[in-house]
C-alpha cells in the first residue's frame, strides 16, 4: 500500500483523533453560519420626502395673503420671520431628523432623539403662536397643523400622541385669544396627525422589509459560494489523491519497470484532464456525481493505493439520492486512502424501507475522518445529507477500523425543494 502524503494534498477532514460524527435531519452542521459583511445602505425614500415637503405648499396661501393684510413693516417682518422659522424647523425635523429615528435607513442613531425633536416642535409651536398675534385676523392658528404633522413623523406613536394633545391645546389657546372662538378645524388637524403616524409606520415597515430582502439575497449568495467551494473541494480532492498516488507509484516503478511507470503517468494525465473537465462543469453549473462513476473511480483509487476493495453492485436510485450517495462514496474512499492505513475496504449499497444507504468500512488504524473544519469533508457531507432529510454516522469500530454510513430518503429531491 502506498501512503499518501498528508502535507501534499490537504484533506477536508483531520486525522488527529478518532471521533464519532453524527447528523440528524433538521440539525445544523458545525460552523455553517453565514456572516454578513456588508451593511444595508437604504437612503431616505423619496415618497417620505414628497409627503413631508408637500405640506409646505400650503404655506403659499399665507405668503399670498400677507401683502394684503395691511400689516405694518415691523409686523410684516415678524410674520416673515415666523414663517421662515416654521418652514425651516419643519424641514429639518421631517426630512433630516425623522428618517433616522423612524428606522428608514440602516444608520439609525442609537441614542434618544426626542429632546431634539421636542425642541424643534416647541420652536414651531412658538412661531405659530407668535404669528397669530403678529397678524391678527388672518386665523394663523391653523398653521399648528405643521408641528402636529411633524410630531407624527418624528416621534414614537405614544410620544407623538402626547405632543399632539399639547399642540392642539396651544392652538386652541391662540384661536381663543385672537378670534374669541374655537374652530372645528382643530378636529381635522387630529386627522392630519393620525395620518402622519400611520405614514411613518408604513414607510418604516417597508424600509425594514427592503433591508431584510437584501439581507436574504446576500445570505443566498454567500450560501451558494459555500456550496460551490465545498463541491469544488470534493471534486479536486479525489482527483488529486489519485494523481499523488499514481505519481508516487510511477516514481517507484521507473527504475525497474519503465513501461509500467509510463502507464501510470498516462493515468495521471487522464485523471488531471478529467479533473479539469469536472472543474469546468462545476463552474458552468451544479454537477451531481453519478454513483456508478464514483464507484468505478473508488475502485481505481483503492487499487492504486494497494488496498483490497469489495464493492456491492449499485442499485437503481432516483437522481437526488444517487448523487448524494455518489458524494458519500467519493468522500469516504478518499478518507480511507488518506488517513486509514487500511489493507481492505468494503463499500456496501442498499435500498430498503424507502431509503438509500451507503456504508464504507475499512480495517485501518487511522481515524478515517473527523475534524471540525466547517463545510469540509464529513461536515460538507453532513450538510448535504441533512438538507435532503438524511443523516450521516461516522466513527471508529470496536474491533478496529472505521465505518461511514450515509442514508437518505428516496424522495430526497422533493424534500430538498420543500
């Protein structure tokens, strides 16, 4: 038997200890966490900005009425200052400040934002209150709808409701002191505030759903990358093991049997070409191995390693189960060659009770497999089996040797789709 140099071809599994590896359907393979490396970068939705800015158009009515209000220059200047303060505070609060605290963007401030918002609302309410007295007779108190709408957009619902009650009371007071009456218009402002709260909740929910969708898309991409890396390792691991074995055999045969050595080198070239084709197939799309082809490759690899092999005939299986058992044979036989120091290996295949079963047993003294490198070796095999409702048992046997058993439902393809 020819020993494979572990330092030459890295294994997906470690040969340092003999452990029992078991998977059950529904469990998560070790180290299978997908780490997100990019942060969402949602910008403030244009619908939010449009909703907030549209309310400012109503101020055009006030600007249009001011020149004809027969106000003194001082009162006109004071009115313009109150309007400017109201508009600027409203824009800052609804367009710049509110989107962050409403969770419309990923860069949500971590601290409390109510003090700044309450300060802006107080400035807006004061400007409306003062404007009402500076320009009497214009019924300016209705402009209290601006801080009410801003409160609904910028504050949490409970805080917004309390702020709206205070703002409406201030508006009532301004209307009573200037006009001597309380207009039913204030009831409509309650509706405006409620619509702002509902709009904030709806927009924030849509933004969170959008970010969740992007997170899921990134997770799917990362999962596909892990799957491709795992499959590529499986494809190359088996072929490279064969190449190493046959190259060592050719070197040993070269002095005394050049013809035989040349044949082994030809096999190395053929195996390398097959590996190249397999990698190209994997790059082009998912490659499901065939159990029959993997059994033939296993027989050749074990024979090249000087290990006696006994392989049961392959039963007829559905494509999904056939492909999974093909991966199992590839991984199991590769580990036998790399780690077991076995003299014989038996591959048993069966189909019973609605399940397909593959069992690889060797009489070696090595561990056969184990290790904790997520997504590699037995861990990758466990991931595949678990995803299709199967499970993997692997561990040393009491009398010596190592045993790997993989079973999967015959309807594994349908289970994986569900």
